[in-house]
C-alpha cells in the first residue's frame, strides 16, 4: 500500500520539483527574453517547421489556449512566423525564423547543462528509469483523462 500524505504524493512531489526546475532554468535563459514554456514550444517548432498549432500543443505538452498565447508572444519577439495552412484554412502553420533558430541553438546547450547539473544526484540507470516511469505515468494519466471525457 502507498503511504499517505503530501510527502508521498506523486502529484505534489512532481509539482514541487517541476516548479523548482522551471525556476532554475528560467533564471538561466531570462536574458534571451524567453520563459521555459516558450522555450518548449520554440524547441518543437525548430524540430519540425510547418506544424499546426494543435500538433505543437501536443508535442510541447500544452493546451490550445496556452499554446496560442505562447505562439503570439514568440511571433511578437520575432522567433517564429505563422502562415495560413494550405490544407485547412481554419489553422496556420508555424515556422522558425533565423533569430528563433539562433536563439534555440544557443539555449539548447544551456538546457542540457541545467538538466545534467540537476541530475547529478542520479546514476545514468536511475535517470533512464525515472524518465521511463514519468513517460508511463504521463501516458496513463492521458488515458484516464480521455476516459473521463466519455
């Protein structure tokens, strides 16, 4: 049986850790004018130009309204451009600009060094196990949410 209380709650511990990790990374990229949430979307745009908002939201783990705000901000800062979709007039495709690519290329090593610094307390095996467990929890939670909608 699982122990009770916040100190043993997966949700509480994940949330507290996420906030600390995000604040730590945010401090390292603040001079670029990006938040960690904006970085996640910019990273996904750089991975594959021309995605529509819905695909970007899924890949970045964001909901549609949040993704819309982030894309508007990234566009205003000159990191991305949006063009009407050739396949669906109700959506638009997102493309990274030269400034966005340069910024992403500069931030990516900062992210990796931040992760490495935080993960120093884990062995390589523990790190792989943790990411595997988190992916499994994420997929299971997604499944539970989908069943709730039915």
